[in-house]
C-alpha cells in the first residue's frame, strides 16, 4: 500500500489536510466498525483497510515525540531541482530563520520573532524532534509525509512562526515536485497554500514568484 492508495481508501485527494484525513477516518471507521456490522466479514476487512491507511498517513508524525537529550539540528538542503532552481531550506540554528533560500541568501531572525518564548519544555522537545524528522523527509523528497508532519505540528503549536514557515516550505516543495510531474494545476494550488500559510515571509514570496513564472508559459 502506497500513500496514494491510502488517500483513495479514505476517499480523499492527496492534498487533503490532516483534519480532513482524521474526519474521513472517523466517518469510515464508524461505518465499517465490527460492532456495527456484526458477522459481516467484508465490512470487517474494510475497517482494517481504512485503519491501516489512516495509520500509514499518520506515520509521518508518529515518531515526532519528545526525546531526552535531543541533539541540536543543523541546516540541511533538499536536493536541487532539475531546473537548477535552489530547493527551500529548513534551518533551526540560532542565527537563521527556517525560510526558503534564494540565491544562497538565508533570511535572518530579524524577519520573525524568536519562537521559543511561551513554549513549554515538552513543546520545545516536540518541535526539535519534528524538525529533525521534517529534515529527513524533505531530503528524501517525501513531501506528502512532510506536509502531514508539518500540519500536525502546526495544530499543536499554532502560534509558532517557525512552524508556520516549515509548513509553508513543505507546500512549496510539493508544488515544485508537481511541476516536475507536469501536474501544473495541483502545483499552482500548493504554491498558493504556501503563500497563504506564511504571507509575511518576503523570502518565501520571492521564491514562490519564481515558481509561478515557470508555470506562466505552461498555463
């Protein structure tokens, strides 16, 4: 079972949000639950399938749990695209802001206030753990799983500006992937979601505008 199959089993499109995934699973689980369909093997099998699909989608956030003594992450750049455009970077170092990089220039923290203020120790540990996994997913170009992770973290820490930037970056990465796959309408949708998620990030706007310019001759 791949990620696309999981979304289809839940009756969703691949760009569905985490809240939509949860809502669809709850609805289908109630519909096919063995307690509701006693003796119906087909419903029982369907319940197992949708549960497995739901767990597979959530796998992107399953390991984002607080860990004691978690090491401080370093900046990791995702693989460059075939067009030569630099891929977004996610950074959590003290002097850098986790925003897309344009022309090799990173945005400093002057753009966004320090986000650790107001977070509990457990929330900071969760954030560091999520950041580490997000780096790995972006590096592996598993952008849908990265989106699930970023959306889940954004629900836990809705006022954290860094998390909002990470979420926007995952949308942009997915948009660029869809451009390569020639799914231009979906790509445009994800790029717009990136801008809506972090509308005051000037570096993000500059980077996404470059992506839109690549789409203009096609659309």
